[in-house]
C-alpha cells in the first residue's frame, strides 16, 4: 500500500497489505483472546482506556501531524478532532459500568428474573478516513470496554493514523490480540468479513454499506452501518442573516466538506434570499485554502484525490448545464496536490446531482423556497436521512419543521455537530443502528435473560 500526501501528491510511506492468511491468523488470535479479555475486571479495562486517553493527550501534536499529512486535514482541525476525542472517551468511561451491570427485574415468590449483558465476541470494524479518531473511537472504545475483541481496518486513506491508534492502545496495556489492526483497502475489508466475526461495525459510503450488508446477511450477526448523507439546512425568513450565513457556511465547508454530517443542501426563504446569498458568498470567499500544515488554512486538499476532484467537477458541469449559476469557485485550485476551490452554486434544483448525490467536498447548492412547507418537502426529497438543520428565531417553528423530517439528528440554529451523549444514527441510505450515547454502548452487548427459581 502506498500512502500519499494529498496536499503534495508525494509518497509518505509504503506498507504491506494484509492477505488472506494474515487476516485468518489475526482472527484466530482475537478469538482466542476475547474470553480472557471479557473476564478481566471492568476496573482494569477502564484503567487501560484511561491510559490510552493520557497517551492521546501527551502525543497529541505528533498525532495531529500524521493525520494532516495523510488525510490532508488542516492542522487546526486535526487538533480539534483529537481534543474532541477526549470527551467521547470520557463519556464511555463514565457510562459503560452502568450499562454492563446486571439488572434484577423481579424477585418474588421464589423466582428471580435478572438481565445480564454480555459482549458480542470478536467484532470487525471497517472504518472511514474523514474523522478516523471519531468514527474509530465510536466503535473501539465501547467495544473494548464491554469486553469485545476488535479487528480494526482503518481506511486505506488513514492507515498511518490507524496504526498510531493501535500502537497507543497497546502501549496503554490493551493486549495485542484484543485490538488488532488489519491493513489494506476494500478487498482486505472484504476478506476480513469472511471470517466468522460476531459483529460488523462499518462507517463509510452507502454503496459500500450495501455490499457489506449483502456479504454478511446470511450469517445473522450484528451489523451496524454509519453511512453518508445529503444533509439539508433551511434558513427561514426571521434569522440574523449574518450569523446564519456564517454558521451554515462553516457546516458546509469545515474539513473541506468531507464530514458525514456536512451541510450539503441549503434552502433559503425567498424573503431573505438576496441578503443571504450575498452574505454567504462573502463568507465562503473568505475561507483560506492552502497548505494543511499552516495554522491559518481552513480548506485543505481532498483526501480521495483525483476521484473526488472528478466527482466535484462532474457535479458543477451537471448543475451549470441545467441552469445553475456559479457564485464562487467551481474548479480545481491552481496548485500542486488535490485542492478544489470552495464552490457555491445558486438557482439549483432537484434535477441536479449537486442536490441529490453526496458531494463530500467543498461545494454547496443554494435553493430559494417559498416557506416552511416547501422546505419540508424538499428536505425530505432524498434517499438519505442523517441530519437536518433549521435556522429560525422561533423554536416551535423550527421544531415543527424538524419533526416532519425523516432524519436521525435534528439541529436548531446549529449544524454539523455530534455529541457523545446523543445517539448518532442515520435512516434509510444513511445507515442502520447507532453509535454514541448509551445506545452506542448497548450496540456491543447482548442481553442474557436469567430465570432463577429457588429450590
Ligand atoms: P468507503 O465506503 O469508500 O470506505 C469505507 C471503508 O470500507 C474503507 O475502510 C474501505 O477500505 C472499506 N471497503 C471498501 N469496500 C469494501 C468491501 N467491499 N468490503 C469491506 N470493506 C470495504 O467510504 P470512505 O470514503 O472511507 O468514507 C466516506 C463515506 O463515509 C462518506 O459517504 C461519509 O458520509 C461516510 N461517513 C459516515 C459517517 C457516519 O457516521 N454516518 C461518518 C464518517 C463518514
């Protein structure tokens, strides 16, 4: 595997991919180790993950540099991700003990009923590159704390980060057979899924998610899919235009738009259309594109390199040919590496790919709507259902709109936001199951029902 820096197109490192024999051997090691890990006192598992958290802090600067080099994430955003990771770990450290505790639900007339919570066993985690610490930790932290062994395949675009995570977990004391990285691209991911794992936890695109669901369907194991989106934001007529434009622009362009919950479509009330478009354009023109190692850079390169540049060019071409207008951007940036100018299209509609297909890049379409009813109709006109945002001064008005949307997360006057305390889930093509919150701990457990009669 060749690891390429997307900002320079230069080779960072070459690594050996796993192959069928090494994947098998890794599965066998994890299988042999899992029961012992589950039998380890919870306090010990908690303390090892606390040590991992300490290592993330002490080597934060170096980890951010690796992330920036291989994914192209601007250095400040890489640091933000590492800081955000700490809160997620804290949530799990605090809440796993209660989720694991036995529950006595009846103790009467000589019979006791009790619910115990057992780990799934060996789980496969096939992960994405865009927030490798977040999407990785959403799975491996609760999985390990609840007593599962984890075979972790980082994305081929974030392998060095995956290996850093693995090294830090092992250094913290998590046994090497309990957390095992698997290196390679999609074909290695497919090999991993052929092993008799007890659960599959996937983060990635809807198309790969469908392949994975088909590959494991006959095995009847726990399957969780965190997939893509085409997340809408509706800006109503009663907002502070400047604040709303700044908030929505950040939600659309942070991490160069490569966030699962990035704002990907914007509907603007006709009454404020002109003012909003002007302010939004100014905001986006102010974004600094450049070397991701530079602290001032806001827009870095596209991690998926040429394939993603071509997808964005196609979306621009398609939109313009159907009558859209370019407010700013629209092409590759004139520099080495894989950069695309922050791009705003106006006068778009739902015949255009930019309003229907996940863009996953620094591009956004703005569409004028007559009011809340049309906004609801258009926001629901999608195969996806990850998040949706409404900007309005009136909370009940926003909640009325958001209640009608088939999405896993609803945002009022905010967007592109994830909280460890809340369930993270997609509907329809955005996924199955959920991570984070107490639901995201239960995902790694199976209940055992105890019926105990005194002799
Ligand atoms: P991807 O689907 O291309 O790859 C994801 C992972 O699947 C990689 O590790 C890849 O090697 C592996 N893979 C590919 N084909 C496989 C196969 N046939 N069998 C097994 N494994 C296979 O996605 P990506 O480009 O890494 O990530 C971007 C996508 O992830 C976007 O669609 C984004 O919206 C989504 N995403 C969703 C969330 C969420 O929480 N809902 C979070 C982050 C990213």
